[in-house]
């Protein structure tokens, strides 16, 4: 948790996902309202603007407990 490279390696994909979700079209947002896009884009804002104030435990929780549902939601759209 104290290794800066490891922190960067873990948070950068979350930042990138949040950035992409932030730019989803209005049509997509309307078509799939159940996808937690505000939470994902909010995490991106938190990572970008308040990096030093990030609670690493929350990041670990997101990765291990939240991402599977998010990824499954996205994969269901792709099918």
C-alpha cells in the first residue's frame, strides 16, 4: 500500500475507466440507467483531484467487491 508505483498501477486503470464513463453519450445513459456511472466517474474525480486524500482501503474495496458487477454490466451491453 505504501509503494507509489503500485498505487499508480492500481489507480490508473480506475482513473481511465472513470474518464471514459464520464464521456458516455446521453443516449447511452438513458438506455442503461442501472449502470453506476456516477459512482465510477466520481471515483475518477476523487483520484484525480484529491489523490493524497484517497483512502486506499476504499480503492481495494472497489477493486475486489465492486468492479465485477460493473464489468458484468458493461459486458452484457456488448453482447
